[in-house]
């Protein structure tokens, strides 16, 4: 019996331990946690990281060009030929082998500053790749922010629909009592039942919208869809009190100095300038220092293999100068092509600045519109609340028909939904402008 109890206890313990990961998966995630998950599981971010690794490797190779190279080579050949022997008065075929071993090195002393410029360009390319990672991080974070706020709005819409349904359910219960008591007409009772069915359908639609919003957020994060996934509700009242700058000129001047997309474009333009210098370097002469050791062996010699290799070592040291005279316009056209590429990067930088300015102008306008909409919908919602309270009192006293009361109730529901939408739209637009101002994306 004791053995059975022990086995049962072990099984229960294993089941509990196995259930722990499932509980951790049910944890609600904050916006920051959603963004971090998205960044860690984004293939775009992975490729951007690989670009940095690639540029660093290229820079390391360019720096290595300042030093000498070293190579060891060896070759052996067999030869066969006929030779006439006077003593034997005949032709004999003889086979001989020859070996050559050499160790050589070469270092560039001057090549028109091409190595120096290539290193400087490589450092710029690394910085541009690292800045591009920041750009992609921010763009992905904005996508997650938008999806996250959509979930918040959908959750509040569900809450509103549930509240409306609860109120209608209570009215339906009262209507049933009044109908049985003969103090409510069948038409008013049926209207109340119809309103209850309509509110129930609205709740189903709100729950479906919430589910779609959650799936959209999980897909933006590259997270497998899970029914247990949920998010943390932030303090929306504090977010609504945020005093966001809406002057597009001020926001643009700040963003111009901190936006990673602009920084990347500037670095790419600077890198293109070095392409011109590298192309011009081919106009200039190249001076190299080279040296090496060489030794030989021949089977024809009477000296043994080791002595031949040891005593026939020949050191060599020299300078190599190459002066370009005529290159069939190749260098000239390469310089032109590099200049055209540089101009295109300059146009790209101008486009990025213009796109940034337009986006900020639109974002600031969206904030102003969202603020006005929020205020107007708030006033409408408060007014509909007062109207609904009066209509409810009149309906309960039999002074208002069920049709007019349901109209008032639906007006309140529509005003509440509009107010909810305006509230979260204002939060989203505020966060977008805060992003342009260089503030962290967070709720």
C-alpha cells in the first residue's frame, strides 16, 4: 500500500512539473515584451545582423591588405631524352628530375591611398549596417505598437458590448415580470427581446474582432497562434494626458538629427564618396616591395638532394613600380560611374528627408485631428449618457415606448464605441509623434 502511495505521489509531482511551462505561456505580455519577442523572432532582424557581420569581415580583410602576404610554392618535373655515348657507340635514353622550392612575400608600399580609403569606407559601411538595424527595430516596434493598441481597443469594445448586454438582460427580466403582470404591451416586450438579441450579436462580433486583433498581434510578432495569449492593460488615462508636440517643424528638426534611417542614408552617401576616391586611385602608380628565397634540385647532379637544396638557396629582394599610362579610358569611366552612384545616394538622402518631413506633417495633423475627435466624442458620449438615463426613467414609468428607449440605448452604445475608438486612436497617434521625437516606444 505504501509503495502505491509513493508511486502516486511521484506521478502527481511529474504532472505538476510538466504543467509549469504551460502556466508560463499563459502569462500576459506587456508591449515591451511583445516588441522584444518580435525582434528575437524576426528574420528581417536576423538578416540585418548578418549584414553587420559581413561588413565587419570585409573591413577586417581591407585592414589585412596593409600587411605582407607570404606564400610557399614547390614544383617538380620529370624529363626524358636521348643522349649519344661515344664509349658505347649508341643512343641512350636518360630520365632526370628537377625540383624548385620558393618562399615569397609582397607588401604594397603605395597604391594611391586605395588601402587607406578602402579601410575608411569599410568603417563607414559597418556603421551604416549597424544603424540600419536600429531602423528595422523601430519599424517593427511601430508595427507591434499598432497591433497592440488594436487589441486594447477590441478588448474595451468587448467590455462595452458586455455591459450593454447586461443592461438589456436586466431590462428583459423586468419586462418579463411586467408582461406577466399585464402592465407591458406585447409589442414593447418583443422590442426588448429583439434588443437583447441584437446586443448579444454585438457581443459576439466584438469577441470575434478581439480574437482577430490578438491573432494579428501574434502574427506581427511571428508567434504561433495560441488561445491562451493575452496582453497587459496599460494605464490609458495617463497616456491620454500626454502633452505631445504637434508643431511639424519642431518635430522634423529633432527627428532629422536622430532618425536612424537618415543616419544610414548619410553614411551610405559618405561611403559613395570613397568609391570615387578609390576609382581615382587607379590613376596613380603602385609601388610594392617583394622578396623571397628559392632553391633547386636536379637528379643529374652528383651532389646529394640535401646538399643541393641547402647550398643553392638564392635570396631575392626588389621593388616593383607600376605606372599607368593608358588604360583605354577604363579608370576615367569608373570615376564617372562612381560619381553617378554618389549623386544617386544624394538623391536617396533627399528623398528620405522629404518622406520623413511628409510623415511627420501627417503624424502631427493626425494627432490634432485625434485630439479634436476625442474631445467631441467624449462630449457626445457624456450627453448620450444623460439622455439614456432620462429615457430609462421615462421608460420605467411608462412614459416612453420601447422603440424610443431602444433608440436611445443604441445611440449610447454607438457613442461609447466611437469614444473608445477615438481614445485609442489618440494614444496611437501620440506614440507615433513621440517616436519621431526619439522617445522609446512604450505604453
